[in-house]
C-alpha cells in the first residue's frame, strides 16, 4: 500500500512539473509574438577598431623577439615557404588567433621593404 502511494505521488508531481513547463513555454511563445518589434537605431554605434599589425606585434611578440631577428627570414625565394611554416608553428605558439598570426607575419614581411 505504501509503495503504491509513493508511486502515485511521484507521478502526480511529475505531471504537475510537466504542466508547469508547458505553461511557461506557452507564455514565452505568446510574449515573443506580442512583443513590439524594436525600431532600428538611427545612432551609429561605434565599432571597435581592430589593432594594427604593428600593435599586434608589440602585444604578442616584441617582449621576446626583435623585428630584425625575424623579418630577414621572410626574404628571398624561401620566404613564402617559411611563412607557411610559421603559420603552422604559431598555431601552438603565443596567444594570438589565426587572424592575428597572419597579421604579424604581414607586418614582418612589410619590414623587408
């Protein structure tokens, strides 16, 4: 008798919980449909400017490396092949993401001019 009562009570609580979940979901859908659409803002939102290649070099590399140490390695016929090797190396080295790594390499390549 006691086991039956516990099972029925648990089933009742489960059904009540399910009913509450359905009710809350229905209310959320209703509010989403009835909410007024926001008008697009006429004010220009300032977009954060991306750091320059030189700033990325200063932030990620300058503490341990000199431009004069690395830039010459990107010169000559083997420069492009070396840049590809560096792209692979930089995936695991330092804190920059792929875009920042490529920007640093572009900065170094520009130092060869």
